[in-house]
C-alpha cells in the first residue's frame, strides 16, 4: 500500500529494491518509517495519558535525530533495521528519504510546542500539539498515509514553476 496519497504518488521516486538508485538521493525501505510511526503513536498516546512533558521531550529528540541526522540514525530506525527488517527480508521497493525526513521535522515542531506547553503549565497547548502529532503518526502507522510527506510533496510542487519564454 502506498505511503503517500494517490494524487501526489506520481511525484515519488520508487525504485526496485535490488536496482541501484537512478540518482544520488538517499533511498529507504518504506516499511521503516511506518514502523517508526507505530512506536511514535505509542509514545504520544502515553504522553496524552500521563501528561509527561519529559516523555514528549524524549520523542522530540527522536524526531530531531531523524530530521537532522537522517532516518538511518534515528533510534526507531535502528530498532527497525536490527529487530524487524531481518525478519521481513528486503523491501519490494525503496523510496526517497526526503519526504519522511521532512515529516520528522514537522513532528519535531509539534513536539517542541507540546513540550513547551506541558513544561510551562499551558497543559492545553501540550495536549493540542501532542494530539495533532498523534493523529498524523496514527494515520501513517495504521493506513500508511504520511501527512508530513504529503506536505513535503505539496511544497515541492509549489516551488516548481514551468519555464515559459516571452512570446
């Protein structure tokens, strides 16, 4: 099942797992970010139940590593590579790492806002930001629909303008 929506799926770079990438872009196993979304959903649900700003701060660190160092360096990426992928075998296809990495940055933004809310006594802000991040993570975990990835693709599409010459 595709991770990104139908309307924008044509803009994605999918390649067979055994074939070398057509470009120097980092390619990833699409099952890894979905596994990470399951773990993220569990952590964010625990934050909503406990109101723990510290736990949300830890999740923010996980998002930061994925966004800035790359998904392959994320703790959830390591767990996937070490414990899950060896049992699944190679993926049928790979995908561009940029959309999921952007999604990690979006998650980081929500986690920072939520952590700030919880730690400054603005519990409603913490709840709201955490619930929004949980909704996005759950969509990816349960249905393979990555909102942050879709945002990335929409932003990329908005930047690409057809070149027209004056006539």
